[in-house]
C-alpha cells in the first residue's frame, strides 16, 4: 500500500481492533496502520460503498454533494486519513449538502464541527443496523479535515478531546 496521501497521524485506534459489527478492515503497512471502511449506510439503509472507483484496491464511498450552484457525485477514499476523492470539486470552504446518491436525502446532522461556526458534521452508519454506536462523521464544509470514525459509542471521548462540538469563541 502506498503511503501517499495518508495522514496516519490522525488515526487513533481504541482497544485492539474496531468492533466486529462495523466490518472495518485494519491494514498494517510498514510502521503505519490504516483503517478501511468496507460498508457505510445512509439513514435509509443504502450502502454508500461503491465499486465504481477504487483507492489502493478498496472500493470508494459515494456521496451526492450540492453546493455553490452545482451538484454531483463525489467518491471519497475509504481509507481513514486519506483525503483523496474523485468527481465534483468545490472551492475550499464551500458549504455543501451531503446526500445519499441513491435516495438523494441529506445525511442526518450529528453535531457542529469545530472548523467554522456554521459547519455541521453529518453522519453515515457503519452497520446496516443504523446504530449511532458505529458511525462516520463527515463535515459539510468542502476541504475540512475533521471527519471522524466513531466506533463503539466513542462520541463522548471525541467531545472531551475537543475534536467535535462548538468551535471556540473568538477573542
């Protein structure tokens, strides 16, 4: 696996491995560990992992994005920490609606993102059970690097670590 594009410094694994329900793949390459999403569902149960585009041999995650007067599909890398994507482009900082490409419904809001005061993290589910215990949180600001994999109810830990929630007030 290539090290290009992977930001392994932002990958944190709690415990020995991700939960069995999420079917996350943990790939080890030299001294790095990569977490790969193999399934991801919208709130209506549509699987967002598609074989139309691959990243390092893994199928990508398809999202329908709308913003700045345009709309289209974007396929993002399923490798946590890899910001590679293919498809539509938006100017950095554009607020986009993140939707399922099948039902075209916007992904539900999880919480605010710390990147700007109007950013929101949208959630998709790592299991077909659609449990908030196993989600991916994606920011609706194009270019924000603060997306998260949250497994086994680690939401509170993310909040306490300052990774999610309201942005700090300007002084």
